């Protein structure tokens, strides 16, 4: 069926009927595995067998300000784990890692697969955009899901994500499943179902998979937007990162080490990663190596002014005293897109310098007239609309809210 759809034998309207049937009736694990296998076999597969050791991949279901990959890949690689990472681009209110990396002058995210394998082998890690040769069936199917409103079907999401991970050739994968206002999955039960199905699919294909559910009720870190997020990622690699971002990177990193064969207790791995790799600059050195290997300017790590900067900055101020009780992350992501940091359609260009800096996070005390958000754009006319949206995203209340951890739970193969 997938092959017939790709070569034009099965028209869109018939495949649309199939997608609607899946949307309303669901699929069991075997059916989802069969669809995943068909998608994997619709294109090329990356062969990483020539690269020694266990190769680990990581995937996030997408969020606002989610620059985790930029920190996590060099962190884990500096600890001796090989990471071959293919990343997507920004679409809607969620950012794309490939776009973020391209804010670094000269950084290449598109290259032939053999060059990608060569860099992984030599450096121990590489970060590239999704290859067009990999899983073309998913690309065509996703475009149809988009116009038939069947995007948020759990079996269709799971087969889409896992087919790309399996075709990318790694031995194991850690999934970061986001839950909350800025995530694709708003509901924790739905997120658990998705995580569990993806973990089961990994097992079905002989690829050990761990899923971590993490909160996306506010942007991750303070920066939202490509170059701004790269700056924050570099600061994090220098040991000066926001608490929530560091917590998530250490958690995901520990699971990646476990899947690579590290038998230590998870807490011991976490302490080791933070103390001996993040705080010592070893992860930063590894990022420098990756940037150089992929044609980027490594001096950016010392001189952040070499990253793109927006011409105009405007601020959104708090209208009253109190505590930040709520930040609608989806609205913040949409505001960043209005400023130029994202795209509505895949072909749209983006402004690498645009975005925003959150000055007050959940639980922070705020006074009337204090800055909540700093907006960066090259188009002054975007400030009014983005500012109005940001204003409605923040809820200031009299009492400090309960502050839960960024990490919710871990889902592994039962």
C-alpha cells in the first residue's frame, strides 16, 4: 500500500480514507509495526556498521525553546558514546534543530549520507537535517495527514517517528516525549500511550528504546528562536545553563549512557555527566569539534557576537504585581514565529536572529512594570501582534504556584 501510494498507483483519496480509518479505529502494536516497517523500506537506510561501538539516537516530540539536542549530543559524545543525530526543521510553534544549527556561520546540516557516517566515525557525533532519501513514504503520508486532520493519531505519530529512527541506523534510541501547553501531546495519558507504543515498536525492531516524559507547560530555558537558543546552549555547555534545561539534558544523557551499556546506577551516571563532562568544559570541546567537522566557525563558541543579531528589541511588561502562575508555551512559540523565528509552511525562510528571551519563568515574583519578555526581530511591525499574544500567555497571580519537576516519568520495555 505504501509503495503503491509512493509510485502513484494508489491515489490520495484512497490513502486519505485509510488514514481516517486509522484515526477513528486505531491500530494495535502489530499493525503499527507493519506500517512502520513499510515506511522504513520505502527509502534508503543509513548503514553505521562501520562505526565502532553502540550508536545512540535521541528524538524529541517537539516543544518551545527546546535546544536540548545542542547540549545533549556533545555532552554524551564527550562521555564516549557515539551519537548519529538527524533532526527536523521548525514548523508551526515548535523549533527545529537543523535551523538552530544553521545560525552558526558556515554550519552544514545537509550532506551526503557517506559524509555523515564519516563525521560520526571520526568525531563520535554528527548533527544533520533529515535526509530526503530516508523514509520518503512518511514524508508523503505526513503531507496527506496534515490536510486530512489526522496528524494527532497515536499509531500514525508512533510509526512516523520510529520509522525515521530505525532507518537512521542507530542501535538504540532515547525519546523525549513532551507534555503540556507547548507540546503536541497536551494530556499525560495520551503522552503515556504514545511513549509506550514507541518503546514497544523499538523492541519489535530490536532497537532498545527508552522514553522520558517531560513537562512543556512553559518554554524550556529562557531563549526561544534560533541564534538565541544556540547562545543559551553554548552557555549551558560552559556550565552556566538554566536549571530546567540542565536537568533534562542530564536525565536524557544518563539514559543514553545506560542504553550504550553503562551498568551504573542512573543517579551515579547523572552526577558523573554533570560534574565531569558538563562543568569541566569537555562537552563544550566536543561541540567545538562537531562545529568544525561540519564546516561551522568554531570561534563562535568564544565570541557569541558572531551569531546573527536582530536589529530591533522590544519588551513586554507585567501589568501587575504577583507571581508567574502560568505561561502558555504554545502562545510563546507562536509569538516567536510571528517575530520571524519559525515557519507556517515547510518552504518558508526563517530569520535566524529573531525570537524572544523569557525574563520571568513559572514561580518567579514579578512587579508591575517589570519586563516579562524581550522580543527580537528585524521587522518592527511584528512587535504589536507578538506582544499582545505574549501578554495573554502570562497569568500573574497573588500566590506562588507549586513548581513540579521538568521530568515526569520514564517508560521502558516491560
